[in-house]
């Protein structure tokens, strides 16, 4: 097996195959980071909307809860196909990469909203009361008092969620997005063995996920004081 793999490697690791894989890596990263970046912003907005001390309009809180509960419970593949066929029915012709990114945004928003909610609720209510006595607005309290104390709760699951979203981009191959899994399948169909094609993207997925995990740990060290981590 290894002899076959070594013999096949020079034919597999050619310039054009590497360009093909680099394009797939780029699309994977675009979906993951653009989707999670927007999901981070929307997730924070959803968590703020759900906070009774900030938003006093109950129907808005109910809508935010409904959004989070629906999109965090739908399988990613089903969500991806739902977005794909919804835009088709509405008559919009979107690039498959955009469809995949929108699906990641919806999923990441719901997951990150729960991370932010857990972090906000982990801060003792007395902190809100003390900030109110100091005449801080609810948003100022959130930014200056609550979020700095909530990072130990928010960051670890958020890093895990980001890694999960990177891996979930592989499902976009079902709508023909040129991402890593789709690229490996195409290379396999061109005559390369499944071992070298899928083994290569396995290594790429690992490197990306490991790098994101290390980046998350670095951000946590910067934002979370040493005594809080202990």
C-alpha cells in the first residue's frame, strides 16, 4: 500500500493539482471565516436581544429565541439544502459558494448566540445593579462590565464552534461548491487513489483546525486573566 502511495505521489502533487487544491482551500476558508465572522456579529445581536435587562420588548426576545432554537437544531446539510432550494424558488441565482456561506452564517449565528447568552448570564446580577447605580446604560454595562467578565465562558465553546463550522463546510460539496471534500472527490474520479486524495485533505483539515484552536487559545490568554483561567 505504501509503495503504491509513494509511486503515485509525483503524479498527484503536480502544479495544477496543487492550484486546484489551493482554490478548494480558499473557498473552504471563505465559507468558514466569512460565515463565522458574520455569525459572530449576528450571534451577539441575538444574545443582546434576548437579554431582559437590555431589550424590554418581549416579542423581540421571543423572535430571537425562536431563531436560535430553530437554526441550532436543524442538521447543517438540511439547512444547506433549505437555503439552496429557497433561493431557487424565489428566482435568485446565487453562486453555490454564497449559498454555502449563508448556511454557515445561519448556523454560526445560532451557536454563537448561545455562547454569548451563557457568558452574559454567568455574570452575577449585582454587576448589572452596580453599573446601573453608576448611571451606565445597558449597552455600556454590557461592553465595559459584563463582556470582560464573560470571556472565560464564551471563548472555549466559541473556538470549538468555529472548528466545527470549518469541518461543516465539507457538506457544501453536495451543492457542487469547490471546497476540500469536493476537490478530493474530483481527484479520486480522475484516477488517483482515495487514500492519497482524501488523505491529503485530511492533513489540510487538521492543519487548519489545529491552527484555529491554537489561535483561540492565544486569544483566550490575552483576554482572560491568569487567575480566572486557573
